[in-house]
C-alpha cells in the first residue's frame, strides 16, 4: 500500500492536522469513491465511518416526521461527513449523501475516536464543528430575513467554494432541496440571476459568470461563517504536540489557491470567466 503523505491530501482539515497525529491516522484512512447519492450518514443509524471528503459535494439533509426535507449544509473538502462523533454522538436524525460525485478518505469511527485523544486534533475539530454551527445559524438567518434569489446566490457561492472550476453540476432537484421550494420556483430564481448576468444555467449545470455579482446579490447572508473558518481552521497552527505547545511551525503552509475551500475567492470579472475553455 502506498504511503499517504499529508502534503498530498486535498482535504483542508487533514492538511491542518498536527503532523504526529496525521502519521497515526494515515494508515487507517481508506481511499473511497463517492458516487452521486452515495450515503455517508444514515438517519438514526450508528455512524460507523467518518469520511474526509477530497472532492465532490455532500449534502446534510433534515427531514420532518411527515417526510418534508431541506438541505441544511454542504460538506466538501473543507470538512468531514460524520462529524457528530466529535461531540460524542453515535447517531443523528439527519442524513448525509453525495450530490456531486468525488473521492474521499474514510476511517472507521472506532479508529477515528482514538485519534481524538490528541489535544491538537480535538481543538481543530471542535473549531470545525463551531463553523458548522455558524453555517446552520446563517442558513436560518437567510431563510428568515433574505429573499429567494439572495438565498440562491448564497448557496451557489457555497457550492463554488467547494467545487473546482466555474461549472457547478447542480440539478434543479438539488437546488429545490437547498432552498426548500418547488422546482418551478427554482427556475424563476435562476432566471433572475441570469438576468443579472451572474450565472448561466443549463440542464444539470450552473456556470458562474460573475462571482463578484453573486456576492453583491447575497449581501449579508454570505461570508461570516467562511471568514470564521479561515480564522479558526485555515490559519490555525498545524503542529501541536501532545502538551499543546507549538513545534515552531508558526508560518501557515499555503497550498495552491484552487484548494482553498471555504475562503471567499478573489473576485473575477465576467470577462475573465467567459473566456475560460470548458474542460472535457
């Protein structure tokens, strides 16, 4: 089996793990393919694995007793599926599954829990859970205080943070789940954003033409949780020994910018995006 090196992983949390903790965890990580609809966490069933997502996009969905459902947050390479185990929870009523296919690094929960004894890992993951709670709080804020096309702009920005390139393979069904509206309503809201020249929508795909415009449209419902992730996770010291002291690595190692999930991207002009050649 090829040795897994920390500098090779794309998952943002794994890249911030203390070096000694990553060395303990690496042999336990299993590369897995994550096709569309693949279940990562099943509702009210034991969380048997934790998955560090390397690429693709997962949805965490809340369901009511009478079958109504809505997406409550995304998980991409900035995080992990199954994170309730960090809080000592063995199962959850929410479900998590893949909406955009990708790859991941999976570890059995019982093995993962042993790594949580490392104080640096525990601090990092609790900070990550804090940012997850902020995402939920701002989803509630957006639903209560912002209009539909502002909420759609926010969700598209969040997807854009987690998926390479400017083409987002999102179906109307998925967008309806994100917003908690009917598919016909999604079409109307997409037309609004297209009229503002922020996106181009085709069947099963949304292309971001002007991220700057989307940020302006979303207004105050996008950005705060992303900034908190940057502050607490992305800029956290990586090497913390068991005594909780830094090992001298005060400088943060920066991977290529495209791998910087959950950090608001530098604004691109519509012209610069429009001339990008679509990849095969």
